[in-house]
C-alpha cells in the first residue's frame, strides 16, 4: 500500500513540473539585410516567465543579443514590461555576420510546482543588402 501511494505521489507531482516551449521552435530566425528594418518575435510557452530585477531595481530582459553593436535590440511585446513571455527583436542591422539571441530565465511557480529554468539560443544571419558590392 505504501509503495503504491509513493508511486502515485510521484506521478502527480511530476505533472506539476513546468517545461518551456518556444515559438519559433527552430534555432534560426529569418535572415536580415544590412540597412533594412528587422523584426522577429519569440514566444515562450509553458508558464509565466519570471520578471527579474538587477541590483538597481530595474527590470531586466530574459535575453540578450551578441554581439551587442549590431543595430538590433530586444523589446517587450505590447509595451508590457511585466510580460516576459513575448520578446521582440527589432532594429536595423549595421553589418553582416551571425547574431546570437539568447533567451534564458525561469517560470514563476506555485505550490507543488518545481521551478523550471530554460535556455535557448537563436541565430540570425545578416547579409549584405541587395545591390551593394
């Protein structure tokens, strides 16, 4: 009886673990052109992404772009700084190359839920604009 109760408890509690899924699922975002406006959106599914603050009390993103001098930046969707489940990549790329967009963080949890961390890196290939030599 104890064994079956223990096994049952494990199944119930394992169902409470949050797991991140991403849209888009692939690791590549669509290509960009130097000098042309770029926009892409990443949605994090599976739970409510925690809002992080730095030592100054400022809200931080759940991601970053590297290298940082590419002309692209991260923004919240719908101008809601508390909604970290949706991230936009915007800007005008200034040079060709490969850009990495790292999205990482964790979900807010409730009782009987295990905290779930996530980490995914996307790449954007920036190409020369059409007609340039």
